[in-house]
C-alpha cells in the first residue's frame, strides 16, 4: 500500500507539473528508510534535491568483490563532479558498504537458513558480515534525493535519499563447510530473499586423479516476461514459463550454467517473492550453488521506491570458491547502449579439472560498445588463475562480426588477440545466418525461439579440456501450446501463440580432459 501511495503522489505531481509547496529547510531531517508506520502518510514530490549531470561515458570498473575487504570508495566528495571508478556497486546503486550489527546479521542469517532449508544446528558460527546499502543514484556519484512531506499532523517536510533496502553479505561456518550468502532485505515489505549461496569444505579435500566429463551451459532466461498488459494472469503464465525453462535445465543436467537476464522486480509477484534466481533454483532437481549479481537498477524518478534490477548469474553443482565482477564501460549518449553490462566471474572447483574460471556476460546492442567491452572482458580473464576458462553468454552478435571473430581467436581488436575457442565450431560447421535451412533452424540457431535465424549465444573456452559434445536446447514450446500457430510470435494478446521457455535457446557443451 505504501508503495502505491507514494507512486500516485508522484504521478499526480508530474501530471500537473506542480512543485511541492512545502519548503524544506537546510536542517530538515533525512530519512534513509521510511518507517512502515509513517509510509502510508507520506507523499513524495517529483522535485529532487540531487541534480547532477551524468558523464557521457562510464569507464569499466576494476574487479569488484563485495565479500572482499575493500574500503568503501562509494562516491566523490559532495562537492566533486568527477565520475569515480567503482563509485557504483552496479548501475543505479552506489557502492556503499558498511558494517552491520550482530542482531541484523543474525536475523538475515536465520532467514537464509530457513529459505535454503539448512539444518538448524547449534554449531552455526557467523564469521563475517557487512551490508551494501542500496542507495539509489541517477548520476553515479550522488544519492538520488527527493522531498517528502506529511500532512496528517502538520506540514512536516523531510529529505528522503532514495534507498531500495540492503544486501547482507554473510560468511558462516556450518559443520565442515564454510558458507557465503547474500540476503536482500526489502525494507518496504520487511521480507528477505536469497541472492547467493555458495559453500566449500573448510578442510583440504583430495582431488580425483581423472575427471569425468563436465557439462557447461549458457541460457538467457528472458527476465520476467510476459510483460504487463498481455495476460491478466501474468504471474501464472510466468510460472508456467519458469517450469518449462527449469525442465530443460533439469534435462541437460549441466554441472555449471551461466544465466542472463535474471530480475528482481518488486512490482511483480507476491510479497517477499520477487527474486527470479530463487524462482529458478527452487525448481532445479540438483542442489546447485548460485551467485547472482545485478548489472543495473532501473531508476524510476517518478516512482523512486520502485525497485527493478537485472543481471547475470552462475549456478554450479561444484564448490564456488570465490566470485567477483567487472562493470563494463558504457556510452551513455548511444541509444543502443542504454543498459549497464557486467561480466560475472566465479572460480569453481571441479573434481579432476582443478579450478575452472567461469565468466558470464550479456553484451550491448551497440557494436562499438560490444567491441570495447569484449577487450575489457578479455583483460579481466587474464587475471584468472584457473586451469580452464569458459566465457558464456548472450553476446548479441553474430559469428561473422569482428567482435565474435576476436573472441574466437581469429581477429584482433585494439591490437589485442585472444586464444579462445568456440565450442560449437569444434564439432559443427557455421550455419549461414537466416539460411532457412530446416536443420539449422532446428539445431543451430539460438534466437529468436519462435523463428530462429541467428546464432548469438556462445560457449567459448581456453585451457585444458576438449569438446566432445555441443548442442542447443530449449527449442520446444510448452506441450499444451505446441500446436498453436507459429506465426503469432511468442506473446500474442489473443493467447493463441506458443509459450516458449525463453526468447533464446540455450547452448550446452561437454568437455573431457
């Protein structure tokens, strides 16, 4: 209710172009989180107290490990105007990490243990805790601040630096394992959700001398489609789609999967059930470890408390030893580069292989930006120490482009060359784009699912291991819509189109030593 009161107040102010009549003095109180008892009585004006022009371009960040011991270098000084590297944890949210109280950390830990169904043992020991305040920004430097006012008792004005809750980064010991979890607290709904869970043995574990084949896959999950306005029962259709998507993942039974376009959308779903990574891992047959990282938050200046964010994830049957990520560079004036992109990395201990460095990304629609960020990803990969490296993702580029040729080790960019290999090409010829060939449509192209014409999803690798199998998956719509007309797209308003798991197909490759 509080969210909609605030939303309506902002929309009304915007429609009438009326500024808030309450003058907020310089010493007005600042509220990071609007208390629940006050929220229903608060209105927020469209006028903001933070107004800084963002730069034309944003450089790539250095690697960010939110579990690490980095200092909080979240922003320039208040009077500063320069963009600081790593001033954002991700686009739209400042890098504002701070200690948290034992009580707050223990509450978040209890929620994680309950959600993950871990045994409630007495020997659970909290080892480290910190919190990332989800302080919203529009310019990458200053916190987005709006004016709030309350008419219930008297005209009471306050400054409200917009905050979307907080993420707890917790490390704890349970039995012989060391666990890491990221627990999000939605401060409007007072509900927790789990965005990451990894664990490894605290003891030295002997490795197998010879590894079995390892399956590695990539899949763009199409965020929380269908969008508003197509289906009255959108939540039910979304869950049908997630069931279908999870069915494909369970069938391929991959050891490691790189996922793109996962969302947290507080405007969609029941209270406390907005995290798509949870929706997915709860449907998987295997007990996967998982890491999700937001690339960007979609800041709505008219509804500032609305939280929608999107990013990639990695799920693994094997221990995830560590993870970090790089925010890729971005040209803010380029209409094809409106979304922040990142490259997520996880170091995974795979029996018989040693450490496998897994990188997942979802690249820009702008060719210029793609090529620049491909070089940045390659530089990031050079810092990995794994015996094998894989780059997974929806790269939004076809094989004949210079960028993909660069990632296949066939061309150079900025006088740089890679030694990566395309797993698909190890076993298959390159299909001709939009060829109309029935075999390519059924078995080679990855996008779009309803009428495939291009291959833009990739498994690229370097280091030890050879490809023994590589195929696509996710071709078929749900069984009850399989006979629907194929010329109606994927989201017909008449509800007569096939329902696909995603607008992309996935790619899975099997590697052997």
